[in-house]
C-alpha cells in the first residue's frame, strides 16, 4: 500500500490565503468613538481659546453697535388711562309676556335691547382713520409751554428733535412698506361727507403720519374685569399724557353719538313739533281774547257760535301743546338714559420714566450676540478652510 503524499503547490501558482476574522467588542468601539468625540471637543475648546482675541473684537464691535443703537433710538414715553364702560342691564325672563315686553324695548331672554357699542369694538374705533384724523387735528400744548399747535403740524416739524425722529421713522416705514389708503367699515360708519372727502384727498405724507399715530395708540380690555386700558406712546411725556386724556374724550363722544343718535333725532323732531304747537296755541289764544274784547256784551246766536268755534280751536291747540310738551320731556329723559357713561378709574398721568429704549437690556443683548457670533466664526472658519482645500485638491 503506497503512502499518499500531500499535494505541493506549483511554483507558478500562488497559494490561496484564507482571510482572518477578528471580533472586536462593541464596548471597545464605543470607547473609541467617545474618545474621538472628546478629542474633537477638546480641540474646539483649544481653538476657541487660541482665537479669544477675535471673539473679544466681535464683542467690542457689537457693544459699540448696541451703544449707538441705544443712544440714537427715539425715547418713547407711555401714558395710560383705565376706563370702566357702562355695563349692559338685564332683566329676568318674562315667560309668556315676551311679546308684550318687546314693545317696551325688552329683547329675547329678558335682555334689554341695546344699540350701544361693545367694549371690544373700542380698538377698532380708535384705529379708524376718521378717529385718528380728529386726533391729528387736536391742538396739543407745546412742551415748553409757549402755546398750542395741531398734532399733525407738530409731527411735520423738522426743527424739533422728537418730531424729527418721528419724521425719520416715517421715512423708513415709507421705504420698506407700501400700504393702501382704503377706508374700512368703521371709517365709513363715523365719517361725514366732509371727513370722507378730506380722507380721500390726503397726501402720502399725511397718510404716513396717520399710520404712525395708529401705531402709538393701543386699547385693550381685560376679559375678567371688563376694564379698558388706553395707552398712548410718544416721544414727549407731556404730549403722551395730553393725548391719552383727549383720546378718552374723543372716544366717549364717538360712543355717545352712536348710542344716542336715534334719541337725539327724536328730540329734535319733537322740539320742532313742539315749537309749531306752541305757535298755533298762542295764535288761537290771541284770537279768542281779541274776539271777547270786540264782542263784549253781545249775546247774539252768531256771536255765541263764533265764540264756541274759537274756544274749540283754543282747546285743541292747548291740548296739542300740552301733549307735545310732555312728549318732549319724555324724549329728553330717554336721551339722558341712553347716554353711555365711561367711568375713568385711573386718569392720564405724565410718565416719569421712558418705556423704550431699554439701554441696559440692549447692551446685554448686543454683548451676548457679539460673543455668540464671534465664537461661531471661530468654530466655522476651520471647517470652511478645510472644505476649500478639499475642493482645490479635487480640481
């Protein structure tokens, strides 16, 4: 039996090698990844520390920008007025008498019918172009006490610092924004023919001033208490308080005119009828007195008939005169009852502190922003350089 010999590789054929498999624990890979991350974090921190001068320069630049912004920004003062609108009256349910009660002004569910303006509509009124136009026509007291000037003219002035700031703001707004001059429903509801014509013919600068004033007035209502707060922001504290007080007066007039429009028309109509009834009564009284004086002692049938006719006419005109006098008094009482009341809880006061700019807060914000941007540049620039070099190598 012959021994089997193992095959020997041919000298020209390379021996086939089997790859060696090695297993690496997962914990080892995670530790390597963690070390790599820590190494990268340490490298970033070292890079930031080496480039601390660049970060400091960025912080200083932003501090200078923030200081300029804080010093050159327009100072704004806010005056505030708190109002308590007249609450709506209500009555308990009347059941089957609802139809009869409706004849006396009582609506469904026992609520009194009211044509008043809800408090949540006050901001719409104050922001309407017609209302703001009336505010712009108001003559404010100059800060130096030298006299009064219309608010529109005061904002247009260029020699006053605060007005110039407002004018600069108007120029910036007109450069970045283009707003329409269409009138909303509130404008058309409160505007007469004269005001509507003026609004339509206003110049672009006047519209810019009107929109600027709209941004300075805000009215808010607390849903829990119902208190309405009127805030006016302006560059001068005295003017801010004066405008806040006058806006409350204008708002009260608008609400009163809207609420009492029908009652006022009724009073005017009854006053005219009352004047006519009074004239007819005086005329009938004079005719009866003149007839009695001319026919004293005459007891003819014709005389008695004429006297009865004049007496009947006198009684008729007297009754009509007396009735119209009662109706007029009732209409005036109703007008007084329909007049709403805005109770001022906190009157306008001259603010002693500005609301903006908050210079300390601005400086802190710009300092932090400068540090963030400087650090971001230090971190990003090496990656940008590496990316640039890779792109150059590929090309």
